[in-house]
C-alpha cells in the first residue's frame, strides 16, 4: 500500500553522534584511530604472509583472505563515516547507500564462508591427513577462496537489486551507515515481501555455514578429548605395569591407592 503525504528523496541524511562539536571531534579522532589501526594491522598480516615462505600454508592463506575482507570492510564504511562526522550535514545518495549496503553484506557473507572453509581445513588435516595435501594444495586453496568470494558477493545481489527498485520518502534520516533495516523503514511502499526474501536467504546461508562449522569443530573436539582419554589410559596402564614389576610376585593387580 502506498504511503501518503511523504516526499520522494534522492539522498539520505546521516544522524550525528552528538550535537556537541567537541564530542564530534572526539568521535572523529577515535574512529580515525580505529580505521588506521585496522588498515595497518591487516595490511601487515597480508604482507607478512606474502613475504614469509614459512607461512605459505592453507591456514595462513585463509587468514590472509580474512585480513583482506577486514581491509575492505573498513574502506567501505569508515571513510564515509569520518567525512560525515566533520561535515555540517552528512548525506549519501540513494544509489551510493545501496552500494554500501551491498558491499558490506557481501563481505560479511564472504567472511562467513572463509571461516567455514577454515573449519573444513582443520577437519581434513585431522581426519584425512593422507589426502590433506591434495584437498588443500595451493591451487585448491586458491579455488576455494575464489568460490568463497564469488558466492559471498552473489548472495546479496538479488536483494540489493530489489532494494534499488524501491522509492524512498521523507523522513530520510538513517544511522551511521547504510543498514537494511534503516533503509526499508524509509521506503514509500510496503517492503514486507522483499524483507522476507532477504531475511530467509540470509538466515539459510548463515545457519548452513554455522552448522557445518560447528559440526566440524565438534568432531575435532571429540577426537582431541578421545586422544586425551587414551593418553590418560596409557599413563594409568604404565603406572599399573610399574607396580606389577615392583610388587610381583606378591601381588598381581595394582595396589590400592595407585595414582593415575
């Protein structure tokens, strides 16, 4: 149903953190520091993995990909936020806002899929050690990472396309970056179907990846606990054997109170 008495808009206005100029400067300094630390830290990880041959392993390869995702995260959101803090009235055009939304959630999906792949990497290393060099060869790792990036950027594409077809009305104020919930609240039409499709797809992707990751780590944990139990049993048996040698032929069982 169309919403009446509202004016169509072509840009959104970001709400300010505070009306105090001093607090705005404080927020700017804080976010600038976070931005620079994130850029430098993740760039150093990528550079270190690239230059150190000892780190050319599947685990560090995927960590490098995670650092690239984090780099892109900060570039997508924080520069615009920093500019808006210093400006009298921070604005962003509707297409730019939808683009920011698309990249932000694409990167979130990519990060999720990379973490899932890392869980499978640890699973394969423990349960299929003989096949591990083949399952996670350099070429295979590059292919898996490419699939994570491709699927991650594919996931929100349809949802973002539907979002781009919506007309937006006043009031056109949103919080500090382009989040889907804020954007939908400013639409001139009922967006229930679009939201339902987006949330259903996002929930299926997140729960599927999370279930696979948790199942992998659950089996790894169970194996580690079984190994620890087996080590404890071996220690108990060796202790008992020592007691046998010490007490034989007087006793043929572990004496009471023998410690494991």
